[in-house]
């Protein structure tokens, strides 16, 4: 491995193992040794593997070994100081509110629907995890001394419900659809627990990381914490809990609106300026969980760059774009590619995404609504005066922020010709400070000519009024987009080989589109039902064919309907697929063929 792949640690992170235990998993030197040893087929398996030795001892042994230059020495070093692979679940956590047959199964109109709902509901216990499975407070070393071992897992206070298979930990945006499914399964206590896990991470880190692993602490994911809080509050009406959650939503919002995550757009015709959001990971090095893959992409992308300094700088930009695409949840998709086809041309940070700004609008709207709910609950007591002032401040601030965001989305991202929102791209400038990006509206171009399901996400987020002409125009645009098939809604029309492109259909995109139509275009309710039934039919067919629920599905006529593509093998489980399936079964029942 050449030194040009070993870029600086993010933000000056300490490499002293005693001060930063996670460094044992994330330093370029160890990740390069893992790559050289070729023990783990999946890069993520190594960073999910516990060390046998304390971090300080790992670094000392690495410095004394030939692991940096010899594959045999690398394997010996790793076998001595790390376990053979990730630890799997050792026991089933107790989910106190799980019952064998929830209402969605009891109320099924046919045996096929009842059987399907019961099976998916059963999977919550399969996907539940405890941190104890990955930690031991003390273990005994070879010399008999007590010592702590190191895990990359972030400890969470409540049982987690994970996506499944290689995704052994909590993931941020997955959790929203897991919460929906848990509530459909009449499991509000478990839904509260997994939401509290996200709130705990805001308390600890100031934001919700991509997932509950320390190597995810340089990025987040689509911001749906306020959506989780809103759903749980609606189910529990626990006002005391809501009042504790609100300041954490505000804290996360401060992170989401940091200057490096914001692009200012000037409208030269009206004189207005608009602030919009972009994905921006705080890293310029390969993702630890995809180290081998990222190094290879950067190598291909810079193979024609001869100057060593320019090559290193280009690789750093590639690594940031890759991690930022992972932050988007669309990892990967042609929507991020300059040439619309090749991962090596990725430019995530140079795009203003339509879905992210929709999500931000939803966050702002929901904080205002939740503040209003908390205000209504307050009794007229003098000692609550300060809290009343605070909640009124939140209501006013976030109501105003949502209005400003909505105008910005309409002015910058709405395409009146095709009646949908679009990702907009801007050209980076040499030496530009990432914390102060400013562009004229006329300098922006559509990031892609192809439609994506993400183009329609702002409808779900409230970018237009319910039952408005614009809402129905968006639905008509969806119908004309060719994304909709008899087997589901394809994420895009581009067949790039990436998993967030044709021919894959995904649970979150399907749910957002169906619910958006329900709420904002109610006269198209029958169309929403048709889309829901297409999803249910495809998911059921794949389950009957394979015995599993899957991460994604192929909308073409295939034997098992399982989606493919991307940088890892197709995954089964699967948290958000189960949540969306249960919610759509509850709302529409099983399609009667």
C-alpha cells in the first residue's frame, strides 16, 4: 500500500491507543495491514471485530512487526491481536411489549396476509440486539492479568433493532421505518427505546452518526430523528418525554446547519439569497468499513494524475465524496456521478440534494409542531415560565425557518418543466473554503437528466400544500417518469450497477411516495394503494421464494425478486423492509389477485 493512500487522520484525532481506543480500528496503518492480509472478505467485518489486546499493545506490536510490508506478517499480527470475526448475537433481548399476534395479523382479511404479517412481526425478535453481545467488561489475558478489550460498537442504553446480517448495529435513517413497524406491531415501548438510543447519541456526540459504530462518527444520515420523536409521541402522548427530547432535536439541528453543510444561493433576478443543505462528511480518507473499496476507487479515479501532491489532494476529495454519499443513504447511485455512470466521477459534496432539503424542511416543521404540542400541555404555573418562553421561541424560530426553507426549495430546486424537484450541482472553485460556499442561481445545473425517487421526496416533506395543484402535478410527473413498474418503484432509470439505481426498489422510497400521495394528493388515493400493493406483492413473492425479507427488490421479472448491485452482497433481515411492509399491510391489506 503506497503512502499516498494513508492520508491524515480526521481533525487531528489522537493515535495514542490509551486516549483513543477506536484508533485501533480506524488508523490507515492497521486498515492497510488488513487489506494486505486479505483475511476478511468484507472490509466491514474487520472493523466490527474486537481486539484481543488493548489498543496501546496493538500499536506497539504493529510498530515492531513487518505488517506494513509483508502479507504473512500482517496475517500473524492480526491473528494475534484481533478475534477471527465479528461476534454474533449470543442471546435474545427481552422485548417486553412483543406479543405473538398483533392487530395487523389479527385483522388480516385473508390467510396469506395473516401468515405474511405474522412472519414479519416475528422478525423483530430476530433483529433485536444487546450491546452485551459485543462487550466484556474484563477478560483475562495470557499472563493472567485482567484487561479490557476494544470494540468499535457505540454502547446504547436500550435494546437495538438492527437492519440485519452485516448491519449488526443501529443505523440512523433505518430507525424511522423500524419505529413505524414497531408501532404497527403494537410495540411502543420498544419503539421508544430505539428512539431514545438516537437521542442518547445526540447527547453524547451532538448529532446522530450514520450508525452506532465509532468509525461512523465523521458523518450522519438523512435527518429523521424528529420524525421518530413525532411518531413515538403520537403513540404514547408522553409530554414529559417530549419536553426532554425537544432540546436534543434543536442540538442536532445546529449540527445539520453548520456552515460546511450549507450552500448559499443568490438569485440575481430577485435579489434574494437562499440557504440550502448538502451532504458533507468530515473525512478525507477511506471509510474504515469500506477501506479496500475506497482505495481502489481513488486509485482508478487518479490513475492519470502524475503530480504526487495533486494525486493525494484528488484522492482526499474522492474519499470525502464517497463518505458523503454514504451519509446520504444513497450509497451508491448515479445521481452523485459527474458522468452519470462511473463511481470514479463521484461529486456528492458539489450537489444540493432535493431529498435532503426536503428532510430539513420536515425537521423544521416538526420541531415547530412538537413545540406547540409541548406548549399546550403546560400548566399555567409561574415555575414553568422559563420553559414556556423557550417553547414559544422554538415555535417562532422553526416556523419561520420552515417557511424560509420552503421558499428556497421552490426557488432553487423546483423544475416547473418536469413538475418535480431536482438535485442541483455547482462547480467547485480552486482553494475554496468549504465553510462558505456561495453561488448564483444561474451557475447551478441539474445534476442529472434522469428522474430519481429522491426527486419526489420533498412532497412527503411538505414542500407544497395538501390537495394543491402542485401536489397533483408531482404525482402526474411520477406517473410519467417510468420509475413505476408493476413490481415496484425503481430508484432510477440508470443501470449503473449501483444498488440505488435501476432496477432496485427500496422500502423507504416506496413508503415516502405512498404516504406523500395519501397526505398531499388525496384524490390519488387509489394510485397510492396500487403502489403499496405492488410493493407487498413483490416482497411476499421474494419471501415465499427465498424464506427471507430483503434489503431491496428487483422490479424486473425475476424468479426471486431480490435486488442486487453495489459494494456488498445483498442483505437479508431486514429492518426497514419489515417496517414498511407491516405499515402498508395495516393500511391497505394484502392485494387480492
